[in-house]
C-alpha cells in the first residue's frame, strides 16, 4: 500500500455512514464535522443548550420570586403609612384603677397610603419635655386588615406610669416602624 493510497483511504462518516476521505474535517454529504472538530461542535452545542437552560431557569425563578412577592409580601410599607392626627393625654387605662396612677395615651388617625392591604402596623412613640428631652417611649401595634387609602383610628398606651410632673409630658412624635401586608 503506497503513501498516496493510505492518504486517500476512505472512512465512514459517523453521522450519515457515507464513505468519505479519512482526512475530511467536514462530511461532504451531511456537513457533519469530523474528528476533533466533531467533538468541538458537540461541546459548542452542549454549551448552547446549557446557556438556554440557564436563561429559562433564570426567567422562571425571577417570575417565581415575583409570584412569591404577590402571595407573601414581607415588604415594609412603614414610610407609606401617614399619621393624619394624634393627641396625647394622661389618664388611667382599663388595666389600672384610677388611684393606681396614670399612663400616657396617644390617640390618633392614620391612613394606609401603600398599595397593599396592611395586616400589621407597629409604631413607636417618643414623649419629650419642654427642653426636648425624652421622658418616655413606648410601642403600639395595630392589626388589620386596613385597605389601601383607608384610614383607621388608633390608641396606644404607655407601659410606664406617669411619674414626672404632668407638664413635663409636653410633646410627642410618632414613628411608624413596621407596616406589613403579611399573607
Ligand atoms: Zn456524513
């Protein structure tokens, strides 16, 4: 067998089974890459499939996150709760007999300016004296449901009895800390 003959020896294309030149890098019948190029083409195809899968799964999980957000929204809408009015007074609470002393109570009205039905609102109230010094602080919660753009009244009582001259309980500020839609 001469060198020329061995070089022109045929092989079978693994894709279409036609006899082709063994040196061919691409089958003339079916255009399949041969040898190392066949492996490279296969790897490229697998890479393409993996990329496509990644994109599909990524899109699915992004959408899934959006769905989860829809059904279980733990966003804090505190900055979208507006205190419309509030008033502080010192007096007995149902928990105390009048002779047991007084507590600070704050009553007011707030509005849900968020796009969701709020099920839980937590606010912190700070009471200050004439020198703007903090004399008491306490938290209160409101349970919903409170529809978007609806208002509700609230009342929050301090836990501490009034122990300073009543004139020291001068001003109060209300910070809404938490407002959640829940699920
Ligand atoms: Zn072929």
